[in-house]
């Protein structure tokens, strides 16, 4: 969401308070965005992570 700030404040960066939003500048415009939420570890995510490790988690050779 684009934000229009009042005259004395030219720009904001970071969190203003703990309401779940943060401010940033992008291409000269002031943007307000929702803070990312930390994901919860569900059984489906855990199973997908374990399948990924089985398929792609190989040790590197010591002589390379």
C-alpha cells in the first residue's frame, strides 16, 4: 500500500509500533507492508522437509 506522509515527516523505515506493519521506501515511494508471520511446523511441512532431505541431502566428497 502506498502511504502519503504529512509534511514534517519525509520518510519512515522499519516498524513504528508492534501492530504488524512496517514502512519502507521503494523507487521513491513510501510503502506500508504487513510484517511476515513466522510459519508453524505442521505435520505436512515436516514430512515434506524430510522427503527433501532424503532426496537432495547428500554429503559432499572430502577430496573436492
